[in-house]
């Protein structure tokens, strides 16, 4: 839905639903989204954040009838696509994902071609008054980044997509934006790392010159194109896991001139004081198909782990006073989750900033881990949870 006062479009990520293939995503879209719209936006158009995997992109690209059917469904139900989640290339539901979610990474032609195909689809199916965004992976899984040639390759590939987006707008009049999402354990993880890459690799003279070469345009055009088409997704939960101050991080991003093409309202699991009696309950969150990147704060030192279980093992081996945050998306309307807390406070800080001066025109909730929450923490179905999250965000913004 489009919020008043320039606060942007708000929706929820259909990544929460089954959707690894187009037949699955199409069925989920038709089953669930109209129900959420009926509850949240019965009389106004409802914004859709559509998950499109590589196989779905191929199906839509190769079959004009499928695109026409999708457009017909959206019009009939008073829905519009404003953003696509093109982060997971392959399967995301029903099997172990872990670090495979970042593959193929941005060093590959597969990632470039997939992203370009998503842009072409968005230019066709999104409404003319919306500049849709593409949410994508944070370049590479950090342990795989093997020196300067690796970094140079994924940076150049990002420029290749920027060039495609510029050409797409010239051909169609439609502006599509690429939004890279920093995430724990990835090349772009912290706010400072993100700013460093954009400053030194993208906005530098060398970066602008490289884009000019890739896109075959003058430097003067490249300077504007890079900010017009390339920005970030700021996932509040991801940055909270690293113990960042959300207000400070957002101010740093704005001061660096990096466009926030999507502000993602996400909360993570937070344990203010880790103790032995909480370990058993926390281990229930380790039985998941996703990575659960975790930070332990002990004194003034923050230690990062790829999975929650590893962090718990480390604490049990050395049980010193610890605060813990873990990458497990939890419903944003919850301040507490059983015996634990959530980083909802970070969402509220960001929304307060956004209410004062809008940071982005795309807002989104993305609690894709709903299906792997321990059963006793679920008090309703996915329609209720998604609707309550949207209501929470809307109320924080407009009361």
C-alpha cells in the first residue's frame, strides 16, 4: 500500500511463502496475498513484494502468457508489484539452504543475467508510477572472497547491471533500481564495510570511469547513473545482529550519499543476558534450514559466529557474562519471544527517523523464518502474522 506524506510503499515479502518455482509462487501469490489485502488495504491498491527465483524468472521470460496472466491477476485483485526479492537464486523452502543462499554470487554471469531478467520483467509488470526495486545478495559470502581479483570481478558485474538498467530506462521509460542487501558473514556486512565499498569502488574516480567504460557513456552520465540505479537494502534486523546503533548507521549511510532503495523492517532474536538455564530453549532455534549468524558481546568484545549453535557452544566452554543477538527473523510486532527479547527497538528507531524525513520509498517486512519458529511461539496462521506486522509498521508511522 502507498502511505501518505511521502512515506512510501509498504508491503510484505512473499519470500515467506512457498515459491521456489513459478507454479509454487503463483499459487502462493493467489492464495495468500488477496487475504492479506482484504485485512490491511481493502479499499486501496496493495503493494506486492514478489519473490522470483531464477527458475521463475526463466518461466516468466519465456512465456508471455504467464506474464499476461500475472498482470491480469494483479489488476483484478487491485495489487501492484513494487519490488522483487531476487536474493535467493535457487531453492529457499523445504531443504537446507545455509550459505548456498548466496550462490551464484556476484562474480558470476548467472547472477548478472538473472538480475537483468528480473529488471526486464519488472519494467513490464509494475505500474508506470512506481520505480520498482530489485533486492539482491551482498555480493559474496565473506569466506569465499579471495583477494582483489574477486572483489574487482563482482564490482564490475554490478556495473554491468547498472548499464543494463540505464539502457532499459532509455528503451522503455521505466526506471528499475538495484538494491544490494548487507548481511552478517557476507562481503557487505557492516554499515562501515558498505560505505567503504561504495566510496572506494563505486563513487571513486576509478569506479565512475569503469562504469563509463562498461556502459559506453561519458563520465558525466556515469556519475549520475550510479546513484540513480545502484543502492542498498537496509535490513534493520541484520544491522542489529552486529550490535550497530541503527540511528547512527542510517545517518552514516545518508551522509555517504548511498541511496536506501528499500528499508526492511526486520527484528532479530536478542538475549540480554545469556545464562546456562536459557541454553536448552535457545537450542530449539538451531534446528533450521537457514544460517543463524550470531554475535556474542562479552565485555567490550563482539565475537561473531556463523550459526547460533556454535555461539552457544562457545559460551558453554567459557560462560562469562554475555549478551547475544542472532539472525533469526521474528515478527516485528513482538517485543518479547517467550523468555527472550527481540530487536524491535531498532525497527522503532528507524521508523521514527523515516517518519521525520523519509529515508526510502520502499518499505517491507520480511519474516521468512515464520515457518521454522518453535510451534508454541505461533499464535495464529501466516495471514494473521503478516497482517499484524503490517499493522504494526503502519501504526508506528501514521498512528
